[in-house]
C-alpha cells in the first residue's frame, strides 16, 4: 500500500513563503495520490521500470500563459519519492509569463517514482496555471483604471486555497476565504432580518470586526447599504451607466465604501466596467470554469 511521504522542512518553508498552508497542500496531494493508487501500486511502472533507473525531465509550457503551482509540483514529487534521491530545479517563478516551449522546472528522480507522480503534478500545475493565466487577462483588460480583479467562493471543494493562490499569481486579489472571515449580506439575509440596516446590525452584533459587504440591485439599495454602515457594497447586474451612477452616489454619501461590480461580466466588457470607477470586479469564472493551461513533461535522459 502506498503511503505519501511527509514534506521536508525546505518544501514546507517554500510553501509558507508563497502564502500556502503546507498542511492543506499536503492533504490535497495526498488525496490525489490515494485516488490514483488506492491500496495498490503503480502497476505499469513497477512492472516495467528497474527500481534503480533514474531520469531527468523538464516541465515545459505548450502554450502562452502565466505559470502557477511550481512549489506544489515540488511537493508532489517529494511526497512520492520520499527518501529516494531527487532534485527539483525551479527555472521560473510562479506568476511568470511563459511562451510555447518555456521550461519551468527540471526534475531528476527515480523514473518509476516520477511516473507515479507525473499526473498528479501536471493536473495541479495545469489547473493552477490556467487560473493565473485567465486572471492575468482580466487584470490586463482593467489596466489604466483603479479597479482590481477579485475572485469568489465559486471554487472546487478542497482546492480553494490553491485556486485563490493562483489568482494572486495572475495579479488578482482574493476576496473572502470563506463564510467565516467576512460577511456577505444578500437579499435572503435582508428579507429574513427585516431590512438592510437590520441585517447589518445583526452581523455587527455577532461579529464586530470582520468586513461586511452588502449586495444590492438598485441605487436605492446602495443608498440604504451605505447609510446602514456597510464596509463594501456589491452592485449586482448593473449596466455600465448604472455603475457610473452608483459610483457618483457612493462618492457623495460614503466615499470610504468599497464598491464592487458583479453579475454578467465578461472579459470583453471588463475594460468598460473598470472605467466606471468601481473599486473591484468580482469574477467567478477565474475558478469555477477556467481552462487548464497546457503544460507537459519532456523526457531528457533516462539511465
């Protein structure tokens, strides 16, 4: 039965340095490896590859984009190889732009163990790089304005921390991590509490320090949210003209309030939305439906 090896002190420190929780990363990788191996082994590699054979491989981009997940790749290799001698040379840094053929990392390791690690490493690297790449496109579209691109909670179960890390690699900004670290007052909360002011007061009574964002769908709702004391207001499904009116109202009665646009936004309209003066644009597609960046493994030597 395969048992993933624990991460080394160096790899743990590398993950901490980029803002990733090593324990959470270890859990994701462990689940991926157990999913692949269950209670058995990599049958094909064990049967065909001598245990003492070693190889040198290069992770390389097959298309233009932004790379993200290299410390995670290193963690996958380490959790598979354990005490078996292996070496990972990071040729690029997460957040770097890549072109077709760009080498991003080189790995020297036992051939059989690297083949066991290959798919889990590539799955995570391609997915996270896809998120970073798409985020960078949105950030570029908003260039020249003060608007930032923020992610949402529309993430895959178990992968939120990694996906939000990839958003940062692409130049985006994380919104709340979950339901615990910021409040989002939506229409159902308002209806249940009896109004925007009542909902805001109820949240503040329960938790007095976390940010409170209120979602509204009209200018009257924006006024009520600002007057209630909201730290941030999400204007949902506003047209660009309505967004400009919302910015003007915010500037008049609550200039310190953060204004975020959401709902029906596309990359093609991002520049127009950012130019309205909103502080941020909420983009669910960064994590819930992004296409993976094509990164492959090139074999250099086997001995």
